[in-house]
C-alpha cells in the first residue's frame, strides 16, 4: 500500500525515506527536499528533511503495483475520493499561506500518482500523546505552557476564519526546542466571506475531544470557535488526568468527572477553565480562545530543563471517527462509521499479556483485595457489637425499672406494629381493635415484654423489616419528570412562536431539572435561531448596493447614508457618507464636507480627508 523507500516525487525534487504514520485518509512519509540556498558565498545545494503526506482514502483505494498510482474500487468510491482530494488540496493551499511559530508550515501542495501530496516542515520531536503515555500525567505548569502556545496558534487561524476541528494530544508535537507545534489540518474547515463553510460536509471527529455540534452536519455550517475551544479544554483534561473525557454526545447519561476528582493536584482555577471550555451548549463556553487563555493561571516552565516527575497514570486510546450522515446527534449505527485511528487487536493482546505477566502488579492487586476484605470485616464486627450493646442496654434499663410507663407503652406499640406488618406480609390480617388489649397485656407483664422486645430487635438485626404492603412509591422522581416534561413542552411552544428569550428560560430550567440530549439540542437550536433573528433584523435596516471584499456596501434606511456591513449586519465602515466612488486602493466614501475617505477591501481606512481620489 505504501510507496517504496527512496521513491522520488516531483521529478526528483523530493525523495521518500520511510513511512512515519498512516491513518484513514493518508500516509505520512519522512523525506528529503533537494533545494538550493542563496547566501554570501553564492548558491549552495542542500538537503532539507521534510514530511510528505499522501492522500490515500484507505476504505476506497488501492495502489496499482505496476505504476504505483492510486486507484479506486468503484465509481461511487471515485466520486468520494475526488471530492475529498479537492478539499485536501484547497485546505492545504490555504495553510501554505498561514505561517505561525506554533503551526507546522506547509511548503507545497502537488498532484502525482493520481492523488495529492502535501510537503510539510519536518518536526524532530514527539507528540503530547506519546509523552503522556511515557511519563504519565503531566505537571500543570508544563501543560499550560504548551496550551498557551497552541492557543495562540488557534486564535491566529480563527482570525482567518479557519477551524482546526481535530485538536487532541496526538496532533500537538513538541519540537527540539521544547515548543508545541499544531499539526494535521486535514479535516479543518475554512469559511468564506458569507460565513458559510466552504469545505465538504463530511464529519470527522475524535471521540472524547469533539464538541457535540461536530456530530451534526448542521452544527458547523456557520463559523464559530466553539468546537476548537471544547477540544482544547478536552486536551487539557486528558493531559492533566490521563483520562479521555466522556464523549460530549453521551454526557447526558454519563456525566463528566471533575478533573480534580481524578487528579487533586490540579488547581481550582485550571479546573474551572476546563469545565467552562467543555460546556455542552456552545454559548456557555468561552467566546474565544483568547478569553480562555486569559483565565488560565500564570505559571512558569522552562522547556529546556527536565520536567518534574509526574504521577504515572494509564492513558486511554483515542479514536477518530468519520461520519457520513445527516441525522442530528444520533449515536453511530453499525456500518456508518469508519475508524481512522484505533489500537490494533495485536497491540491490545500485547498490553493484556504484559499486564498479566507483571508479578509486581499481581502482588499489588492481591494485597489491595486482602486489605479491602479485612477492612469490611472489621467494620461489620464493630457495627454488630454496637447494635447488640444498644439492645443489651435497653434490656438492662427495662429490668432495672429505668423506663417509664409511657416509654414502655411506646415500645409496646412499636412491637405490635412490627408484628402486624409481618403478619400482613404473610397474608394474615390483624384486627385493629385488638391492639389496645394487646398493649394492656404487655404493659401488665413487663418481663415478658422485655424478652419479646429483645428477641424482636435481634430478629430485626438479622433480617431487615419487611416493607408494608400499603407503602406508597417514592414520588420525587415522578415529580421531576413531570416538571421536566412541562418545561420542555413550554420551551418548544415558545420556540415555535419565536419567543426565544422565553424558550431559553424554560429550556434552561428543564436542563437543570434533567439533562438530556433533547434539551441540549433544543437549547442550541434556540441560540442559533435567536442569533439568526438578530442578524435578519439588523440586515433589514440597510439597502444592499454592491459587494466590497468580504463586506457589502449599503445605504442605511434611517439616515440614507452609505457605509459597509458584514454578513451579520455589523457596520464595518460607518454609514455616514453621502456617496461612494471607485478608488485605486478600494472605494472612496464622500463625507458631508465633500472630502473623501478611502477604504480597502478589508474595511481599513487607508486615506482620510482627501480632496480627490
């Protein structure tokens, strides 16, 4: 399936040395770039180590053994293959123009062997996932040092309307200088000037790290940093606890454990950041990566010094899924998911075998079991002795005459009630009118009462009292369900009437009463529709005239003045001008004093108060 070692690409410009990784969408090779460097001594030929990623959709492709070209099994497969190849090329070309110190640089994108290749900067280092597996839970100051760097990289790409959509420890590399580098934009999405997602609608997600909206085709049609914010929070969670978080779509029934429950060394401030970043409802998260970073505690870490030893904790394997369906928030059905990166059965067997063959591990487990049994036995003995001591004390008090007639009467009533309940359970009835007679008889013979009471209480210790047949079922759970259903229905009705504020209030209360997938979905829908209503209302205030870069030149109805707005109806060029003309650097907006302000297509003022243009 792989290209052979020493294979040449681009007419000898690149030489592949060996495979370094492969997944559901591609094969990554280490290679050599033969290039020239110009300097004071002239042009010098040099060899630069690089990575080359080959697009290879393994579920649909095979390699022609004669030509080494990538072929597709079926016509349907070919359509999917071509579709995602175009996406890969488009995204890679975008990233080739994105340069940031904490993002792996894309050098070139080209087509060969009937597929696409991306030549990238080679990072001599290791991933955070491998570091976690080797060292165990990482110290908080070390994790936050890397997260700040990755956060800066994400904020940078978000400002260019790009989402990464696959943030996790295995996609963060640590280079030889100890700095974090974000890799693998293979499933990233770029949004055009209309804020619509320009990539394909295929859903790719990593279980435990993906936000709930990534499970739905409609969830990421509009640009929002929310999914990357959730994934960054999940990454911090994983690095500081050693556990992959509960999948977002399952958290209604399997709540997320608080990080400090798994690792008490985590600061309260960092835990608060993680939990807010990982809120199920997108609007409950931070508004931007920048805001998230500002809430993290200030720490120091020197990446060139050995890190403090961390508590070793077993790490869990990540799973990346590819979904090709339209159903909202439904769990994956058989045959509808493609595993992109899962532990092989062989590796799992090796892990189990290694654990079984570890004598010290077996000894530790055995010792823990023995200790646990001893602890339970001791607790049971203390409990038994205490209860019997109380019974004996009561018997002694009765025999010594230290109990009043009222107390004795109360005890006798209790005894009769217990006997009545036992007889009811056996199907026998007790005549309630006989109870006073029984009480009088027992009061008149205290010694027999004492004996009966001791025997009865001992019997109660041996077997718990039977539940009366006429006992009523517990009502709170029913009340909670009724309250939840009432609030949910009210929220739905208000949502249908476009009463978004009222719907949000009812649905939020329903969520606090009972957290379910349905109420989460409705809250997201409510926020989206409310935002869209606001955008529609804002846009209605303007008359659109023409496109201007990513904006639109408009005339505001309230004052008949010209300016420019974005797709959400926000004024990017204030509507205060009396006319608009074409200028060499963009557009000339005429002011009331008949001078002109010049704006470029980014909405930036490049000339002010000019008499001509």
